[in-house]
């Protein structure tokens, strides 16, 4: 290693000696006169990280730094890092501003600048710029204009290489400007060939051609790209060498003719001919090849009289043959790795050489320059690797870097709040690692990349991590096909970005209001429900069991689920039947809140109390917590995944059986599905943690019921076939649904193999006397089958009825915890427990535990005030025996009536419900048949129709869709058949479904559905696919919501519904051991030009802000429309950029994949193709228009 001369000595020399002449004789035996003239100020004719890199070198040398910036860069960091900065190119396009030579020279002359550093890109390889700098009496920190011109002209560079005895690749003798010339070369020399920009590098304007029919199109694209990047679209064409390594040699020359090499770099890891990862020195390169290559590079430099820093690039084949590609007469992006292994500051060396220092004076002799270890550079770019590396622009919401020993960062706009524009290169930060060997260097780089947190734009970090973990890379087995031949590099672990997404959600609520419809004007209470403590057994016996690995002290006591999992459903049913006491099912987790709070209770509040339930209520028959309306409401309104709810509950409650509501052939939907959907659903439910399937049909239609039973049984679940109860078996005048009807149904279900028999009294119509009659009759016929009773307490007689059922031989009855019981919910748990204490039917539950459980829900319930049924329903009502409205529907129907403006007419709705039921044939009423009756009732009230008028005008009325489909037979056949003449009058000649509706449905292709979903949602799971099979549109909306706003189920309920107060501090527990500490700071009053408001937060002590479009305010602004993600006819911009070519017009017919528009951004062009065949209905763009991502381009129908 060499030891550089101390900076202090140079500063002193610069200050005291304005001019010194040094006469040298170089070792090539020619003499030259070298003038030393200190540089006091340097202007960098560039932007971004390379400008800052030069400024830092200037500061270390005591030199004033001067920046220039475009209008678009006025907030850019490089402007702030310089001692002085000046605007150039006012009114010019972003790139042209930095290409404005006269204005840059003017800034130099007006501000006492001594020298100009060109950086890389822009004007760095323009000889006319170098000459203009010198002609203005300034120094150009780089090679002479003659060398820049010679090396920039690829033809001249080839000639020089030949003269210097450096091997070359066959290519055109001069620049090619037409596709016809390109075609002639290809025909003469054969394919493959490569098109390269004749007047620039960096991978811009570069295309490999392998087919003759691609020559013209690829030439045009490459030429257009080159012209945009370098101002000249001329192309150079070479024969393309297969499987080469791309190796470049770093050179440094002085004005006295001395040239040294600083060894080589391997740049083979490329994409679209642009370097992604660089390594120095090149791994697995033999000393013989290295020596030959570096000697050839030095020979060429001396031949052309090269001075300052530069690079000679080679292609090296598998046999060790190497070929000259080009000379980069400038500093390169990857110069950093050379600096790390040699210890030489290339930028300072450039400045010193420009001052007139010679390499020997700097201590740079070839024998002194030795490589040390391995360095890797990764270019972190704002590109989306999962979307074909499309540029990603916007604001950096979060930026946290990776640092530590052996890591260097070169960056510019890498800070929170920085704007990443579409106008320039996508490079965000260069990360350089250095260690003793390649694997150690890669390990440091891997660690540093994982420490990065960048939010607001996409980056290529996931791709870089895959490269760094590839075994071929780690062993240095590289060529330019590395990326193309490793498709696994494009398999990324999905970045969750949870914190920032949640901030976006909270900001959305604060700016635009609740993101789930609130049913009333009431607000959630500002309370934090007290969660009772879970007992912890720290007895010596418990600790010993834990030590033996039998059970942790935090585990709850064993429950019935242990028997089910170890011995199966039959043994489970036998155990239930053998118990003499009354067992309870707790509906608090599902039907209770469905009835009282419009099914809106969130997983967040259910999971908080789950451990307490597991420990204190382990002897429950089951916990009803899933299925029915909770499934689609979770997706539709709560924006959470029902499968995740089930899975998380199972983790918290491993000991109590879970029970769900399965609507037979309707699964958890409102229509019939193909049989394989029902079977798949049940199978996935069991895998996720479900145990007992309460299978029912809304019409007691046996074929639908039995299909559900078979699906649940095949999945390994407990089959609990349910008979939906209506009417009154104790009233001899009610003959349609008499005792025989129910006992016959029970016979059929037992015959079909049910493990447990359930009476589903969904409206709470089962009076105590009727209960005794019904349960006694079934028990007598089926003494060995467990009987479970479900009811609602709408009339207030629920406790009495359930006690009557228990005395008549029922094994299980439904209850809800006290504060969630009564009215349209289930009877009170505490009341049933207290009533049976000390009797043979004692539930063995502790009333004190019930009280603690109830206290939690008493507080938690106030969080759901906007959905509180007591807003409109103040008590139970025995008129349910007249209207027969199911408990779960009663409150929903009341809310619907209010939302439709029928609140004052709810009594009329209830009466109409009774009339509608009779019109439809006095049917069983439970979802979805209850919805049919409810829709018809509201239709009658809205249109002021009596039952007689409905029947009379049936042929001319436009009935609700659910009514028409019911009459067609879409949910099955009701007991006693369809009502006539109503059915015939409504349907007229419409088709009718005979038999089981799902029997003739074609099986659903789940793989096809998953493939379709992945087009819009790349990270869908099998659970998401199942949800989409049941609720396609709802699931699609949910998935888009989740991708935008993250796990909103982790937010406290008040925050989720109405947002936090300004100044409020709150926490969000993302997962075990990961908690966000948040504080809402402020919301901006002013709008941005795009109609956005900035909302400020503090997160974990750091300032964060999000921009939220104000949906009301933008109605008054002209904002370019966005393409709807759910409308496939709308074609959106895949990236921000400028429209440079529109290839269709309105009315044109297009085929799928046909080019529609060409966009340009970050010097990259992209062709937008038609997503489907159709006709261009409307164009929303014009040439030259600047677009943001997802802006609407056109509509194709």
C-alpha cells in the first residue's frame, strides 16, 4: 500500500504558491512541460450522488464547491451540499437543463470558478463541452477534449485499440443512423448483434437482436432512447459475444504521460445492459488474464495520450479471450469499489492531476498499488423488480439506511420527504461493502440491505438480496447471462410495509372520514376495555410439567377439543351425550354481536379477551365464532381476513371447540355454489382451526342440507345438522310446521349421519311449552344423539325456553355473556348458570368468571356505538311471535329501514314482513330466505302495497332481485312448494331451477381463479382464492384495500372507525414483540396541486407524514382521472412518465398485446400494450403529456 501525501501540505501549497512549473522526463523518453496550478473552486456539471461525491472531495482538499441545478431539482440535496449553487436551464425540460453548455460556462465565469468536473452521464463524454470549458479559460477535470472525442466515437476508439494491439469485436466502421443500414449489417455478419448508442453509454440505447424481424423495431427504440439520453440517436453495431464476462480496468493518467491501472472490476451482473452489482477485483480471474488485460488497457491509454481517470471495458469469454468494448473517458458509477480495495481516492486524484500533479508525486506508481480484499457495490434504484423494474416515483415517506463496519453509502436524495421524480436516473443510493473475501463482503452487504427501510417508492432491494444469496454469485461464477438464467432472482418475499400503510389508513380517515359505513351518528366511546388477568400456574407441579415438555404454565386447562382431536367426531359426540349436566355454547364471538351490533365486532377486541375465555370457560361445549354473516362483513366492512381471524383465535383458544354456521350448499354465502366450492371451503376451515359445523338450510331443503353435512364430514369436522324452527308446535292450529314435520326431519338427518342434532330457533319462537314437546319427542326417538338448541331472546322468554329444553333432554343450549345478551341476541349466560346452580344440570361455570367476562364486553360494546341496536330498539318485543323476524335480521332490518328513510315506518315494515312471509308461502326464514322476505317487506312499504295488491299487480311490478331468484328456485324448494299464482305471475317465461340448485353447476376451477386473481394481486393465498370463490367482488375490493392500507385489524377500534384526535398518543401491536408508538401531530389546511392534504405523525419518536387526496376538495380541481383497478376496460399508466407516442385513436380495434402508447421515464421507454381485445372508446392523453402512475390512458371496450 502507498501512503498519500498529507492533505494539510497540499492546502498549504495551494494557499502560498499560485503557480509552479515542473519539468519532467517520462519513462517513455519524451519530455513535456507540466504546469502546476492550484484549483480553488470546482463546479460540478451534474446532479445527484456523483455531484455530492465530488463536493466531499473538494471539501477535504479545501476547495470551494459549486453546484448547478434545474428547476425540477430546486429541493434536491446536491444543491444544499455545495458551498454555492446556481439555477441553470430555466424553462427547459429537466435533462436539457444540465446539457446547456453556454449557461454552465456563464455560471463559472460569473462566480470565479477555476475548474469543472463533469461527473458521469449528461455532458461527461461530450468533447464539445470539454473544449468549451477550456476555451473559457477554465480547467476540465478529465481527459483532453481530443481524447474525449476520440474515445467517445466508438469507431475511432476501435481504430485506436487496433493500433495499440488490443483485441476487438467485429462491428460497424462508423455510426449508423437508419434501420436500413442496421439491416444490411445484420444480413452480412449474421445474428446476434448488439445496438449501442454511438455517443453515450450506461446501457442507454442498447438492444440485443436475435431475430431478423426485430431489427427495425429494436433499432428505432434504441435510437430514440439514445437521442433522449445523449442528444444523438446514432447507433454502433457489434457482433454479440455469447456468455461473456464484462470486466473493466480502472486507469489513472497524468499530464506527463504516466499511466497506472488500479486493477479491474467485474460488472457482469447486468439487467438491460445496465450494471446492477459490481465487484472488485474480478473473482475467479486468473493472474495471467488479469495481467494481459490490465497491460492492454494501459497500452491503449498511453497510445492515445490519456490523462486523468478513465476505464477500458472488455468482454471476456469462457476461454479467457478478451475483447475491447469501449473506453469511458470519465469517472464511472462503480469507481467506489476500486477506491475501497486500493485505498486511492479517485476524485481527489482527478483534481490533483488537473492541478498538474504527477502520479509519482502522488505516490501512485504501479508497484505501490495493491488490491486489498473484495468490495461490492449495489445500486439501490427506485424500480419495482416485481413489475419488470418499472420506475417508481413519488415521495420517500420513510428512509432508514443500513450502516456499520465495512459499509459505505454514496447517495443524494436519500432522506424522508425527498421527491423521486420521473425525469432522471432511478439511482437512489450506492452501497459499497468491503471485507477480506468475497463471501464476507457479500454478507456485510446483505446485512446492510436488510437494515434499509424505504417507503413511498418501490426499490430493487429484494432483487439485490436474492443476487447476494445466490450460490453462483457468492462463488464468483458470473457472466452477463447471470440474471437471465436465474429466474429465482425474481421470486421476492413480499414486503409488508405495515407501519406506513397504517399511517395512510389513519390519514385517510382523518381527511375523508370513516372508511366503513357507520349506521348511526353515535361515536365510539373513548375507552380501553379492561382485560381480566389470565391465571398463571407457577406451582412446583406445573413447573415440573413444563420442564418435561408436557404443558407450558401459560397453557389453558384441557377442554372438549382434546377428545375431538385425539379420538374423532364420533367419540366427541358420545362424550357430550354422556355428560349429565347442561353444556353451553357461547355465541358472544358471533351471533350475539351479529344481532346487537350489526356483526361489526372486530378481531382486535375478540382476540383481547380470548386468553381469558380459554382459561376460564374450558368446559364449554363450544364457542360460536365464525361463519354466517361474519365472513363477508369481515371482508366488506371491517377490512380484515376472516381466515386470519379464525387462525388467530385458534392460537389463543386451543382447548375449546369452535363452531361455525354453514348454510348447507350456500356455504357462508347467499347463493348456491358448485359442490366443489363447498367441499373445499369446509376442508380449508378445518385446516385453519374449525371443529363443529352447524349445517342448516334456509328452507330446510334436505338435498342442500345433506350436501353441507357431507362436505363438513369429509373435512373431518363434527357434523351438527340443524333444523330451522318456525311456527309453534304447541299450537294445534299451526299445521304446516307441526311436530311430525320436525321429528321426520330429525329422522332424516340422523339417518344421513349427523353427529349432533340442532334445533335452530333463529327468531326465538320456541316457547317453553313447545320446547318440552319438541325436545321430548326427538329425545324419545333418538336417545343417543346429542341435542343442541339455538335461540334468540327477542321476546324475553329465552332463558325460560332454554331451561325447558334442558329439562326435556337437551344436552347443549346457546347463551351469550350477560352484557351481550337479551333482545335479539341469545339468553343471558349468567342467568342460565345461576338458575341451574346446585341442580343436576349445573353448568359447572363460575358466576364470578361470567361477571368478569361480561364486564369486558360491557366496555367493549361502547366502542361500537355507531352500530348499537339500542339506538332504535329499546327492549325485547313479543310481537316476534307474530312477524317471526329472525334475531340476526331484526336489528339489520331496522337499520336498513332507517337508511331508506323508513325509520318512522318500522312498525309497518314488521307488519309487512308477516304479510310478505305469507305471500311467499309461509316459509322457513333464515339467511338467505329471511333476506327474501325482508326485501319484499321493505319493497311493499316503500311502494305502499298491500299483500292483495302485490298479488294483483305481480305481472307488472319490478320485484327485488332476491325475490325473483327465490321464486326461480335458486336457493332450493320450500316445504309445501312455491306459492301460486304469485310465482307464475312474477316469473312469467323466466327459467326455473328444478331440484338442488348447485347440482347442475360446473365445478369451479380454483387454479384458473387463482391465476386471474394474481394478475391484480400477486401475493394472494389459497384462503384469498377461497374467499373470492364465495364473494368475488367483495374479496377483490378487500385485497386492494389490504394492499393500500395494511393490517387495519391491528388498530384500536375507535381509531379504526373514526381516527385519533390531534395530539393523541396510541400504540399499535403488529405482532408479538413488535409495537408501534404513534402520535397524531397535525393535518395541513392547504391542498397540494394534486388535491392532497399532508397529515403529520410521530412514529416511534420519528416524524412521519402522509399525503392524502381530499375527495371532497378535488371535486373542484381538474385532476387527471385514475384507471380503476377493478375495471379491466380502463388502461392505466404502468409508471409515471411522459407520453411520447400514441399508436391508436378512438374507434380503433385492437388485439390483446397490441402496442397502444409509448411512455418515457428515467430515460427508459416503455410500450403499453392492450390488456384485452376490443375497441378504443376514449383517449384520455395527448403527446407530451406528463402522467403519474395509474393515470388513465384510455378505455378499451
